[in-house]
C-alpha cells in the first residue's frame, strides 16, 4: 500500500487539541483492510481494532477467546488501509493482566508486527503497573473504564455500570489515575451520562463514549453494528446508519436466482 504524503496523519496530540477546541472525536472499529479503507477514506479520526472482533468476526459469545496473534492479524490489514486516522489496537484478554513485563511484550508485538499507533487496555488501578511500563517504552495507551467486556464473568451481565455511588466514585478515581499516568484518551463504556460528563470535566485527556451520553469528547461504535451488518444486537445507545444485513441478504438471494436461472453470467460477463 503506497502512502499518500499529502494527507496529514491524526496523532494523539491531534486528539488532545480537538478536546481543547471542543471538536468531537469520531471513532469506529474495523477489523480488515477493505472496511478500514472505506472508514478511513470517509474521514474517521480513530479506528479501533477492537477485541470485539472476537464477537463480530469470529462469532464467539465474549471477547475473551481472541488471541494476541489474531489481534495482530486484524491490525495488519487495518494499518495497510489507514492513511489518515490514528489506529489503536486492543490488547486482548490474558495478554497484559498477569504481569507488567508480559504486558509490555504484548504491546511491543502489536506495535512492531502490525505498525499500529497505540494500544487500548481495560481497567484502572489493578493494571496501573502494566500501563506505566508500556507508557515508559514510548507506546501510547488508551484506557477503557465502565463496562469492560473482558471482565464480563466478574460483572455477570452487560448492563449499565457505575449506577451506584461507590462504583461511580471508583470509576472517577480510576479515570484520574489513567489521566495522571499519561494515557492519551479514555473510553467510557455504558455508564450514566451524568457520570461520563463528570469524568470528562475531571480529566485533561479526551474521553470517548459508547453508551455514555453526549457530554464526552468523542463517540465510538462497533462498525458492524452501526451498519446493520450484525442484526441481533440492539442496545439503546446504538444508532443504525444502514441496514447492510438486509441488503446483503437480498443481493445474495438475487445472485442465487441468477445462477440457478442461468441469467448469470451474460454474454458480456464472459471472455
Ligand atoms: O472492542 C471494542 O470494540 C471496544 C469498543 C466497544 C470500545 O472496546
């Protein structure tokens, strides 16, 4: 893939400037070259190679099974396509929670083998040492608080987090900690909008919400969900911008009809 030198790359500094200007940050997931080419070409600020690939690409029930090797494979395709946006890659479950040396090795593998620009990690105080070690190596880290899907078996449900005072206070403390550690942004997933607004005011770095209301510095959605490519997932926070699932089914049905009726290929579609 050739690099277009006329396009100015979005960096972690750009995101910080956008927060200061009050310009909302747009972020979507992508997991392969073709989708990332479209998403980047449309002008997105950040592509997240999310471990939601475990759900939407591999069909697992949770994000837990996806491996570091699989995340690197997805990230490589996305990085080849992305000319302008910042590419952030999720550190998958089991690649950073155990000890900080292993966390650093995982982050280095992602950066070296995929060419991505940053990593994302779920959690606060409990993974502080890993975050600090990765940051010390010069690798930008995006935090992720609230509903953290890698801990789904601890939570037990995908319901809104931090509705109770104690959990909200812990989340605010964790957000301040990630800010002070030097994370360049924090994803806030499925928490009350008032709490997300409070966190956004309390930290210097941009907050990116998913199901966290409007008073954050940016928004992120899973691209397959917002395009209606996935159809069995309809949380309140999800806005669908097209119904790709229906359109694809119709197109495939028409193709089958055309093949069975020998309408395809026509004289013009052969050599
Ligand atoms: O993996 C993912 O897609 C995510 C977003 C939901 C923020 O972490």
